[in-house]
């Protein structure tokens, strides 16, 4: 009876975590892998490879809900999402093929994935902190790039995100959004976020299926997370245009830096 009670309590905590992270993803396009994976590793003691694999499928379902809401609100630039996918899908497939050659549940893999996860979180936090400065610098010194160059850089961005997300489940949010802001300075931030979330669906789905094949998915954990995350991201996506991102960004960035320091230490 005690074990059953403990299991129920843990499931509720997973669902509450999913609700919080889903809300942040809907509001900012950031927070899926950046918060959920380290939350599972550090707070709940889930093995890093299991946390990454489970979070990828969690993100695929959660961001599908967010994409639906952003799409209905006409906040998705589908051409941009497709260009990102043109780079991320092949990159994800290649990364998964390489990962399948290693024992992902070994202590060495545990250390390497934790390290990569921490570094990815640091880059994510820095992209949040310096996003406005990068945008101002780009507008003053770079200006708008030629359309063909923008297409190539968008595909390259997708390729980088594909590898990073497949290994750590982090990067599709803050790093992707920051890159899109630099490449498409005239797009409203709501459309940038919507396009980034839409691109993350095929990326995380393919990466999640790859991890499923490699046996790194905890299905019970996944179900508990989704119970909370789906209403969270639907509500967050609905109110995203009404909440100033500047309120959430410093808090989120500070949290990620603290978590990253724990993972790389």
C-alpha cells in the first residue's frame, strides 16, 4: 500500500512538472528539454539517457499541441519551419545512427551526456541573456542577409539543432529562437516562437523514435508528464502574445545557469 501511495505521489509530481514546463514552452518557445531533462536527472534521479529519450517523445506530443494553437493563431511561418527541418532531419538520423553504436546506459555514457547537457544548457541560458544585444548588434553591423544566404543558414541551423537535440534534448527552444531572430529580424517574436515550436515536432519525434528503438524510454514517466504538459502548453501558447517575454527570460536564464553548473561539476 505504501509503495502504491508513493508511486501515486511521484506521478502527481511528474504531472505538475509537465504542467509548469508546458506552460513555459507555450509562452516562450523555451523550456522543454532545457528544463524537463535536467529536472528529471537532478530532482527525480532519472538516468540521463532515459531522461533525454523520454523527454524527446514528451516534447513531440507537447509541441504538437502548441503548434496547433500557434497555427490557428496564424503564428507559424511554415516555410521557415520546413527549412529548419531540411537540415535537422538528416542530422538527427545520422546522430542517432552514431549513438546506436554505444552503450547508452553505461556510467561513461552517463557522464558524457550529463556534460553535453550542461554545456547545451549554458549556451541556452547565454542565448536568452544576450538575445537583445545580439539582435541590436546584428541590426547595426550586419543588416539583412541575401535571401539565398538566409536559406542556407536556416538549413545549417536546423542541422546543428538536430545533432544537439538528439544527444541532449536541449537546443530547439532558446538557441533555435535566437538564431531565427538573427536570420529573420522582421518576423514578429510570436511568429518566431510558433515557427520554432512547429519545427521541433518532427525533430523531437524522429529523435524520440530513435531513442525508443535504443530502449531509453520510460513510458510510465512519459504518460505522467503528458497529463500536465498538454493543458500547460495549450494555455501558454494561447496567452503567449499577451505576456511580455522580458519578464520570464531573466528568470529562466538564471535557472538554466544554476542547473548547468550542477550538471558539469
